[in-house]
């Protein structure tokens, strides 16, 4: 099957990239000898919580998707404290930041989506419920869960007409949608699009990231630096650009500079930029100083 060849090729490319890329090295190392490690960790959990405790498996691609699934995990933990929660990530960006997240019992990488890996992983974890967040569609995992009659849910999903699900060649992708017990989407447009293509097991439930943002805002500690960026009568306007890449900033910063250089805009706005990669922050700061003509 072409898909399986693609997954094997993807793993091979990650191994090649690991020779010179730190994230790729983490991706490869985190999946090494995973069967023995995951089996051992789950046996330990079973001893702590009891063999009969049930398992919720939540999968997120990276940190952003985790933040969308986080309110669900926390609420589930509160309501069902005896359940074991397994949290998997595809990307090191999520795993490395949240590998000690308190509400999950086992946090690990999702093995590459080969048929053997999917069957072995589901056999080792034996989830009673599986939850995938937003854009995670892994064919072998989804079909394995369906074959084993594991209730499987997609949450905070977004769909657009140009996605392969809705193309003439999208049968492979539409088959994955049929593997979900229920699909929870963020907006009416996604719900209507799915229903127009014969997908009836869909409900509009909103974006769980909004719940997370409200939780953060409610519990945010005092921070003098953050407070200095609060609105004031003299500077009532704030522009925030989050998770930016260099390509974004190359367009955004000159446009903002042009806007701020006219009239009184430069004196009424505050600008906050949060690069996607923390290591890129200093370079972004230098670019801001150059574009806006600030001193060091």
C-alpha cells in the first residue's frame, strides 16, 4: 500500500535528518525500543491503579494541539480519577515541553503509523476510549481502533473544502472519517461541510482552546513585564502576533513599520511578537530593531 510505503519513507527521512537536526534526533530517540518501554510503564501503572482501571488515550500532534486537548484531559481526570490516561505526541515540540504533565499517567511519542506499530501499540495500551485532537489522521491507528471496536473521537476539528476529504481522489481520507465514533468540530462551516458529504456523526462543540485561554487568564500570576504592556489611555491599542515564523515576520514587520510611521499610530500602539521557536526570539528582536529603527 502506498500509504505504508510513505510512512516507512517518513521514518527513514527522520533518521537521516537526525544526523544534523536536534528535533529529528529527539523524534528518533523517543521512539527507540518503544514496545518494551511502554509495556513496562503500563504494567507499573496497572500495579498502582489496579488491573481493572480503564484507559483513556489522547493523541496530540504537538504543543498547540495539546493545549486544545488539555481542558478535556483535566476535566476527565477530575470526573474519573481511577482511569489511567495515556498522552501521546507526534512532535518533540509537544513532548519535550509537556512530558511531565500532571494529569496524564503515561506521556510518550506515538510510534510511526505502520500496520505493525499500530496493532502493537493498541495491543499494549488497550485503550477503552481514544481521542485525537484537531488534525490527527493516522490511517493504521484509526482502522485498528475501529476493528477492535474502541470508541474513538476527534475533537476541536476544523474542515475546509480544499482538504483531500472532499476531493474526487479523497476516498482514502474519507475512510478515516468513518473510523471515528463522533467528530466534534469548532464551527458551523465544518459541521455543514461534513454533513454535505454524508458524514452524519458530527457535532459542533466549539474550540477547546478557548476554555484553556480562559483558564490561563483566570489563574495568571502578577507579572510586571506583562503588566507594562497593558492598555493605557495614552496607548489603548495592542497588536499581538503569536507563533510567528521568519517568513511571517518578513511580511508583517515592514507592514507594521509603514503603518506606525504615519500619523500618531507609533505612539498609540504596543506590539507583542511571540516567535514559534523560542530560539528565534533574539533574531526577531534584532529584526524589529532594524525595521523600526530602534537602538539597542
